């Protein structure tokens, strides 16, 4: 992977991760309900894309809400969560390559966030069988994927 490309990507990732502050909080604690609502929002973005509609604003709103939901579920200091998410995002994109997300763009982000939401629903109130991936890891993935989606929708991936 070209160092300059990765450096530019990580700078954009940092900007979009830390500049966005959650203005929405999910406080009622109904995890399943919020996950289902988020899946519907993501499906609407996908359907709008499929039908060649203007999906950018709708997509950014859905990504911000997905991120806010995951941040609310983390129940930790926001700066700690963002620092952890940034480190994880940089490490994973170093391993996967910066161009990985460009193959399917926002569609890939929507599918991956949806998968993570389904995992949270399925694990709600249960112990995970995959012992080395906690729900917290899934929430960090949602935060990062949502940030990737916002970057892609703003045409600033790398």
C-alpha cells in the first residue's frame, strides 16, 4: 500500500471521526428496537441508491444515526471510544488496504453495518460463542463503518 495514500486516508478518517459529535442520544435502552429501526433506515438508503435517487443526504443521516446508536450503547467516555475506534480503523485499513471499501462503496458499508446490527440483536442478553469478539468490538466496527460511509458519501475516501 502506498504510504502517501494511507497517510491521506488516515488523516481524512481522523477528521471525520473526531469532527463529528453525536447530537442524538439513544437513551431508552431498547436495543432490539433501535437496531431494527436502524436496519430500516439503511435499507431505505440502499433502495434509494438502487432506484437511482438522491441518497447522499439520506445516507449521511443514516450513518450518523448508526454511529450515535453504537456510541450510546458503548456507555463509555466518548473520547476513549473515538481513540479506540481510530486505532482499530487505522490498523484494519492498513491490513485490508485503503482501496478495499472502494470496490462496493456505500453498499458495502450498509451491508457490513447491517451484519453488525443483526449480531447485536442476536447476542442481546446472551453470551457470545465467539469469545474473542465482544459486543464492544461490534460497536466499534459500527462506529468505524459509519464513519467510512460518511467519508465515501462526501467523496473524501483517500
